[in-house]
């Protein structure tokens, strides 16, 4: 079987199961790199010779990755892709066995994600005045803190996606603007609803996204971009002296929502659904607590405190 044709068939198979465009891009990028490696070693077809030959090619490929000084998690991603692709090839009958199964799995290293503490959140909110820009940015910050939406999901919202419903307010995150394969509903709290209504009161009239950009002086109906959103976050962080040397400032708000949700006693399954992840393991990273977070969580949930407080 021609390698490039096999990759195309594998990607089509994943699309048929509703995998997101981002997941398809992830597979395509890593598989094309693997195909480039095989072609450099004289293979345009999937190696179907002796098992020892296939194992050697796998060893050579991962040895090359190690020599390129890639991060552990990048190499783990190649490990995951190779297992999935070769498993599919075996299932299709193109190869006799998946030789990745004889290798120890390379697992991603989990580290505690960057988050904002309550003092930093309050400082950032304090930079938002009562002018239209301040009203918009306050609404964005509270929405991201309250829902964990990705930057692309925030800028992709339309007025029809924001539902105000007397204590059951929520946003509808469309699959086409997210990494998920289906729409999802994420609720938000009453205070967030209030500032979102404040924003609607000053938002320029007309069709377009829920959050709009500016021409440098005034708000317009042009879409706010993820780049513009990150720039706004960095600018306001700089105003209050928060370290803003971070390429994905909006993702810090997403991590902050998730960590604070778990800190308050939220379960991982509801968190997974709100964040739009397919697998429960993806949100287990938020179970890694710093010492100060562990102390705060214990103060809130201590059985002895509950005993003596009558709760």
C-alpha cells in the first residue's frame, strides 16, 4: 500500500467518525513527517517485510526524533499517532502486525497549567472602566472566567449564541468555531449575565459577532480576532504589572476557570463537557494542585470544619 494513499485513507476514516478539523490537522502533520522519513530511507510503500525490518524502521524514526532535541510531549504525540496509524493499517490488512504494541508507550508529561489567582483577576478587572472598551473587556474577562471558553470560541460567538434566561443563562458554542465535533452548551452566572447585558447596551448596532473590534478610536461591527483578544489581555496585564510575557494569554483564563471549578468541588465529567473535551483524561491535569491551592481547598472542604460549623 502506497504510504501517502494509506495516510489519506486513515484521515478519511477519522473524518467518518466525526473527528474535529484540528484533530485531523494534528494527524496529517505528524503522519506526513513520518512519511517523509520513510521516503528518505527508500520506502514509498508501507513496509510489509520481516517484522524485524519494521521494528528497525520504528527505532530509527524515534531515534531521529530524539536527536532533533524535540520536547518529550512532542515525541509522545508521534508515539500516539504511530500507534493509531499502524493499528488502522493492521485492521485494513495492509500489514501483518502493529509493531508499536511491543514498544513501551511514551506518555505525555503533565504539568500544572498556568492560572491567575484571585488578586490578579481583581487587578485585571479593575483596569476596565465604564467606557465601551472597558465594558466590553470586562464582559469578555468574566465570560472566560465563568465558562472556560477558548479565545476562538469567544470571538466566534454571535448574539444568537448568547442566551439570557433568568438564572439559566448560557452560551451555545458551535462546533464550527471549536475543537469539538458537536455544539455544546456552557452556563454562566448571574453577575456574568449582568455585565454581558451591559455590553449589549453599548455594542454598536448591526449584525456581526457578539464581541466586536475597533478602528483604533471607536468600536465597529468588524469581528474581534483571537490575536486582538490576546493583545487586549496582555495590555491590561501590563497596566497592573502582571507578567504578560505569555503567547496564549487567553488560555490562562481557560485554565483558571477549570482549576477554580475543581478547587470549588466541581467534578471532572461536568468540567470535561463544559470545556468541550472528548476524553476525561484530558481534564485530569486540573487535579494537580500547588501547595497553596491544596491548602485553600482543604480550608473549604475540611471535614472538621464541617463538623464544627454545623454544615
